[in-house]
């Protein structure tokens, strides 16, 4: 978006404070993990108690087992789970496992979907790759990229065509069930169900990358929200409650291949460390309270309706995609269903909007292809202030 980045000094609730002492209402939320806002008292207290007993051991802990049991209980498709430290590790490990299980080498991903920065996944990726307009990253051997097939999101025929040509060699199809890295793009009706049907027909594993959507759109993730069961699931962000923690898991017969029970090696010195596990357990416990997601939906809907009314009032062309507490405003376009649509948005106007909102005390993702996140810490006053700031910017923008 240009300009100098904010250097954040501290956060509290729905607000962040930069190094110059300026306060902002935060709709970035560390790119999704902070569903309860910054420095939630219960999470901070739990972390302090855990830290006094040690921060890492490189050995199993009882809390790891409790978190694994909780994940299995909350996400029915996950029968066994392995904790790691990042979403990139989770997706990379899940794909290695899928290749070992099927004995195949190719994978299918979608244009604009970002699954971390492992070599084979930086092909037609979203997130920072899309934001900065970068080509597929240098440093990746061509042979790696050849094993990655790219389909168009929300276009079942593009997937079907790939399977007709390569089906016997496709180990896995990996997808964000709700895209969050080319802006928020929900799945079209029956799109995920058709992917499930197609992968079963060809003996291919279906992997849901729920690093963003896991515990964000529902306590059971997007798979429970849409009623589609994947073979493997990747989790992160909210799972760690703001600390580095992620996981991959799925059917027992697949996960049994992970070492030491099986031959597929995966390890990490800090995976499942006590601090991250404590934050995760505390966060998931808080999320399990009745009415949590209904409250998030109310907040997200209020923000969407407020922004939509401003677009209409000032005749600014644009569209808003929202699923629960995830939302993206695309300028200069009437609908966004895939990466091609997203790339046609007005990025120059988005840059003016970003900086205009920042000057008005609203901190948004500094990228046209990312999601803004509503947290349970945002109050009605916070949301109303964001809408008022948007209207103030829109009035100035349309005056020229």
C-alpha cells in the first residue's frame, strides 16, 4: 500500500498502539488468531502460570495430550492429530503424508489460495505473493512446480479437467474452504461437496486448509459449517491463541503413517511447547461458551451493513464478501468468486482507502487481497466508529 509500516508497541482488547503512541481500532488481529482481541486477561494469566514452570522441554507434556483430545472432540473428521509450530509446517506435512499414503506425486491447488511458503505451494499463490504482484518465487526448482496442478476456485469443471488428465497421479487436493488469501471468497453452493465427490472417485485425499477458518467460522471449522468432511485438516492461528502453534490431523489410518508409528518423518523442537498449548487450550475453552459465534455473526453483519450503506450512499462501485467475522471490501467490481475476479479490483482506490482509514484511527490489513477480522473484543462503538470513518473517507474521496 506504500508508506511506512506501523511499528506496534502494544495491544489491548480491540486496539493497538504504535511506537509513537497513536491508538487504532484493530481489524487485522495478527491476521486472524486474536479472536478475543489483544492481551485477554484469562489467556495472559494462564501463560504467566505456565511460564513459571518452564517454556519448553523437547518432550511430551500432559497439556499436549489435553489439547489433542480437545481438537479431536471439536473436529469430528480428525481422529489423530500432530502439533506443529506454523501453518506452513502443517500444510507441508499433510501433503507429504498424502503422497506417502497414496503413492502418488501430484497435488491440486487453486489459483489465489495460499497454503504457506513451502516450495511446491508457491504456485499461483495468494496472500503476500498476490499483494506484491510477485511471480512464483525464485529459488524453487522447476521439477517441484511441475508436481503442482492449478485449478480455478469455484469452478468445478477446471478441477474435473485436471482429474481427467492426471487423476491416477494426484495424491491430494488442498483447498481453503473459505478463501482468505485473495480476499474473502466463500465457496459457491455445492462446490465443496463436488470436490469431495470428485476426490473420492479418484482415490485422492481431500485436504482442508483451515489455518484461517478453523475455529473462526464455527467451533468445528468450515467443514462443520458447510457439512463436508475432508480426509486431512490443517489448523493454525486461533488454535494457538496468539502464539505459534498449528496442527494437521485426519483419519486414523492415514495419520498412522506419521513417525514414529509409521515411516513419514515430521519433527519440530518447539512443536507443542507449553506456552502455545496453554494459550490454545484457554482460547478453545473460551470459544466453547454458548452464543460465541452468534455474537461474532452479529458484529460481522453490522460492519458489513454499515460499509455497504456507505458504498451505496456515495455511489462507490464495490462489493463486500463476508463469512462470519471475516470480511473483504473489493473496489471497482461487482462480484468476486475467484482469483481472476479479485485481481480485477481497483487496488489504487484500496490504497487510498487504507491510508485514509489509518489516518482516522482504523487499522486494516495493508493489502487488497486479505481479510479483515472482527473479534469478540470489538464493541458496537468500535464498529460504529469504523463505519463513520469509512463514510468520512468516502465523502472526501467522491468530492475528488
